């Protein structure tokens, strides 16, 4: 089968387009998916650069967000048949540990992600656990169906489940023009929150405004903390949606009202931050980590996606051969929403 592979961690030059990679065979409980589209995430870059968290083996095929058509089924997947159009829940779990049995499978002791711990969607075919399949809404293209799961599920879990966002609260969304950022703005507005969003250009900010943001901050020209204080009359925000890391961390913490909550799912500018613990405990701040989300949360999201209440902007699409070009664009941050590979 055709695929984009890399044999060892490194830069974009490690990505290779091949036409003779072995097509996998499904085992019991799996389906072979004929991939139609797969969207990019920063996780693809981290895996290529050599992050060890997911136990990636080589040669490796990335691509965590996938839509396609079932090509072949094996035992344990009787309710699916060849030709069914599907999208996937990206997390792979054991199904038997305490976390899985309690419905918090994103905390599974063996948790990994398709395209990170296993081969993913930058290929003609991909193996997927049958329990990870969801029927593709008929009104969505394959590109649209591949664009939303990871980012929208992550944002939903961050704001709804972890931060317990309530109507009338204020939210600061960092990097609001990214895939998860655009999802966060829409979810926060759907919950009745007041949304302050940051992005790096006037064009991006205008597009974020159309998604529902109430106030805008150009983080390349304005001081985030100063603007937040001005917008809120010195109060600060109830929730900070953080995924940037050290570049914004200190200002994110200081943008919170007393008793406020910072929730984070990533570290695009690096893994290490400094925090004055005195500031945290004296203001009773909550700092929460968040890892993607659960199948039930994705199931709850699907009607909102299908109805158009939450949309995932697609910046651009690339053919499979041009995954390296697509990843270069992702690294440049010169995009809005999601970048998708059409297979």
C-alpha cells in the first residue's frame, strides 16, 4: 500500500513516500479501514521528533485523526460491514483496567493513540479497533469527518469535564486560531461563557471573532496579561485554556481571578515552566491537566458536529505524497483551523 513512513526520529527529511508498504491484516476485534482522509495534529510532529511517551516503533506511519470506509472486518466486529463510512475515536485502551471500567479510558494504564503508538492514517489502509469506530455523519465530507475528533474532543474534555465551565464565566483561549483553539471558542460560547481569544494576526482574529469570540488579543502585538486585565476591569478570567507552554504560562496563571482554573493539554513551546507556588495557593488557583477525552464524550459531541453548532475550519488539504509539505505548514503556524491529508 502507499504510505508516508519514517524509519527514525528527525526532521521533515525523514518522511518517505512509499508504494509497497505491507497492507496489514485485521485480527479479532479489528477492522481494516480504507483511509479517505487524515488530519494533522502537533502530536504528529512530536512523534516524528522522537517523543518517547507512546512507545512508537519503526518504520512508523503517523496520522491520528482518520475517516474512511471499512475494507475488511475480523471476528468481534459483526455489527460493521465492508463499505461502512466511519470516523474513529483516536485512543487505544485495554478495556479492563480500573480507569477503563469506570468510563475514564483516557486514563487507561496502557493508553496510546492511533498514529502514535500504532501505525496511523497517512496511508491507504489502517488497522483500527472496532470499538473505536463511529458512523460518519452523512452531511460531512471525509475531510470534515477527519478534521474534528481529536481537537474537538480534547477541547470538550478540557472545558466541560475538567474545568467544569459554567454559563456566565469568562474564558481566555490561547492560540484560538489552531484546531483545538477554534473548537474551544465554539464550545465555550455554546456553554454561555464570555470568551477572550488570542491569535497572531488581524486576519486570524477576524475569523476567530466569526466563531463567537467576544474580545480579541493579538499576541504578537499586545501583552496578553495587560489586555486581559483591561478587558475584565482588573478582575481576571475564571478559566484559562492553555496549550502553549512556557511562552504564555506565567501570563496565563496571572490572568486568573482568585479561585480560577487553568486547564492545559499541551506544550507546543516546550515542556518546562516555572510557577511561584505562593501565588497558586494564596489565590486558591486550580491547575488541571487534560488528556484528550472518552468515547462517551465523542458520542455526545457528534450531534453538535452534525447539526453544525460546532464546526471545524479546514485551512488546507494536501495529497498523501505531500505530508511533509503539510507538516511544514503546521510547524510554521501559518494556518487557521485544521490541515487535512486526502488519501
